[in-house]
C-alpha cells in the first residue's frame, strides 16, 4: 500500500463497530473509490496491526473477509494485494454488504427510518 493510500486508516476502539469491520470497510471503500487500484499491495498483517495498535488477528480477519468478498487476493510471500478486477456483485455479495451496513447502523443506534433514508440517499447518488 502506498504511503498516501495507507494514510488515515483509523480504528476507533470506542465504536460499537468491531475493529476488524472498521478496517475492512475502510479498505473496501478505498478500493471502490479507486484510491487503491488493482495490484496495490496492502501492508503485512503484523505491520498494519502495530501501526494501528491492534492484534494481528484483527487485521488478519479484516483481510480474510476482504478476500472472501473478492476485494483482495493473498499470494503467499507476495502478500495481500487488491484484486485484479473489481468483483462482480452477485446477489449474495449485495445481501452481505447490506447486512453489514444494517449491522453498522444498528450498532450506531440508528432506527429503521434513518437507515432507509440513508439507503435512499445512496441509491439516488
């Protein structure tokens, strides 16, 4: 991960959202926005964990979930890199993303109407 792309990854330990999910969401967002491009190497698990003050297992879980979503690929000693092409959004992937968004909103204390309003704004872009 370049210095610019790696800058500003943050985890709020007071948040109701688990640290691995905060990290996963930030990296996925950067890939979706084109900040992290295909082939960009992510920092090694231990290095990123030390930088963020997290356990290595927390970062490893975020990377594993990103890999499961097709956002990154892990190539042994080569490390973890952004997947060569954006994943095709399957119905299961969309369902999983919506479920994560709802869990995040619930953890933040949002009610259903606020979540639906946020979804409407996102849909209308």
